[in-house]
C-alpha cells in the first residue's frame, strides 16, 4: 500500500513539474512506403505436427528401389557424422591444396574424408568423385556396387569461418550410365545437407522432394528404448511456387558485361523483391524448399566465367528443384540444366534455378529463348 501511495505521489509531482515547463514536442518520423519486417521477411508458416514419420517410413513408401534406399541411408549417415565434426572442429588452413590450387580448410578435409570412408564402406556404391579431387575413382571392393556418387563435401568454404550455414551436395548416378556422358536427368537421386542451427537434408524421392531433420526430439518420435529417431521427415512433397518475391543474384560482376542481367537485377529492385543472398550456394538455393519460393541466378560473361560445377552442384540441385515443381536454365540455351551432357568431371556451367516464371524471365532478359 505504501508503494502504491509513493507512486501516486510521484505521478502528482511529475504532473505539477510538467505543468510549469513548456511542453516538449518530438519531431515526427516520416516513413516511406511499407515498413515492418513482416511485409518482407517471409517468416515461416510451418505448424507443429502431432507426429513425424521416420526416414525408414518415408523411404519404404516413397522410394521403390531397395538399393537407392540403401545409398540414401548411407549418405544421410555421413551427413550426421559431418554435423558432429563441424561442432567440434576449428576452421583453419590445413596446409594442403585441392586440384584447383585453393588452400584446403580443416573442415573441408574432415568432411571429404568422412564421405570417402562412407562410399568405400557402402556395398551399393561402385565409384566416387569429390569436388576436391575431381577424378572418378573405383571404390567397389566387393564388385556389387551399383552407383556413382559425386559430392561437394563442404560447399561454402569462403563463409564457413564466419560460422554461417554451409552444406554438402551429392548427386548419384546408376551403373548403366555412370557419370561421363550422362546427364543430370539420369540421377537416381540427389541430396543436399544444410548445416546451420539444425541439420536438414532434402532428398529426391520417387514422387518429389522431401526434407529430413537430424537429431530433433519432437513428441511422438521417441523410440521404445528411450532414444530418438535420428532422422524425421520435416517436410513432405515440397512445392516451389511458380512466382516469387525472393531473389538471390550470384555473380553480380557479370551484370557489368551482360545487359540482360543488369536489366534483370533492376527489375528485382524496382519491383521490391526481397534480397536473400549469403554467397553460399547451399543456403541460397535451399531456402526455396523452406519458403516455397525463390530464384537463384548465376549467369556468366567473358570477364566472369562459370564457376559452378555441373556434376557436383548444378545437376544435384536441379533434380531436387524440378521435382519440387521449380525450373532450371543452363544459362546458355535456356534449356533445363538436367539435359546438359556431362563431358568432364569438373565441367562448369551457368545456372538459373527456382520459381518457374522467374527462370522464364531470366531466359527472356538474357535472350536465351
């Protein structure tokens, strides 16, 4: 009661003081156009489910080929191993170079070594090729391997020291085509892991693209022994809208040489698209699966040549995006990236990928139609 009286007395005194002083008027703040993060940030609308299907549940229903199921399990297992390694490893220069003269980071080497161990151990893998060492190598000691696995062990080396999200990209081809001479459309599956606050992996299955989350403990996913399902399906049959207001413009240097690309970027800005670009291929495209929209563009020019690898990056992502209803462009003919023949392990390519209508706009503005 005493406290209440004291507060009341203070309020009365303050009122009397202010009555004897000229009123202070704060200058008004002028706001231009829309304001507030909700209009441009595209917050999640995903609601909590009562239960979540396990990896095995989804694979048994959505992946009819037993060997494809096996290679997916093996590759997700190594993505879990990379997750744990990233949590404890410092990002330092390893003292070695990859085949392109780039200094390898400790985490690059760790991730690459883990994947090599996984493909050598897997009974269904016959060949492997790493972006760090782009040579197709035989790993099939038992002689019963079925697949060629190509991977970028840790995409995002230039941003991983910032502790930003990075990822692993894998494309998987059957024995009947191998890699050289095949196209991205020949892949039996592909997957992309995103290592951020959580580890999530999108996987191409028979009827679409699915996301699996690692190490989560939602209600309904605890096993009888008290442990938890290592992988649960967090998004099913993902769909990418034909339209988008999110853009990720890579290789902006090319806009100085390619008038159509400058026109395209101007279109994004003039029409108030939301920029979402980190410089990491995995998070910059992966957001299309979580937001259900987006477009990533990476054209080339004489002074800004292609950097993306067809087998290690563009083709695996292309399969995932097209299975989710998106579209791709090879940046040359305007055709799908999945129809480009792989004639070299380290073959480079331009790329536009994401919302179908925006990929069409890319082709139109760059005169690729």
